[in-house]
C-alpha cells in the first residue's frame, strides 16, 4: 500500500519539480513544460500494440488475402496501471486548463 502511494505521489510531484527546474533554466513558463512532461508520460503509458495493430493487419492481409481478423482482445491492465494512467490524464487536463485560464 505504501509503495502505491509513493508511486502516485511521485507521478504528481516529479513532473512539477522537473518542470519548475527546467522552466527556470530555459526561461519558459513552467506550466508549459509540466504539460509537455505529462503528455509524454501519458504517451509512454499507452500500450504499444494500440498503434501497430491496424498496420500489422493490413500487412498480413496484403500477403494473405484469405486472412481473417482475430477477435479483438482488450485487457485493461492492472488496477494500479489504470489508476496511474487516470492520474496522469487528470494532471495533464489540470495543467492545460490552468494554461488556458491564466493566459486569457
């Protein structure tokens, strides 16, 4: 239980600290950098077969025209992975909304 809390807190605090430090070094508003870090984290958390599945099916179909597509087997992963994904998504949304409301 403690490990999960530490991971979740580090998913929140890590990008904020990194974005603040990088923002001071290269003189860009820290919310922009934090948003980019959260977007990269979100992109990394997406399962790898999501993007390659359709390309693979097309390649197989071009080689073997009688290929029948397998039924879609989607698994959500563990609860911890889903919570981490949701946490990063919520933090990205909060950053983007902060940028929008603070700039306007």
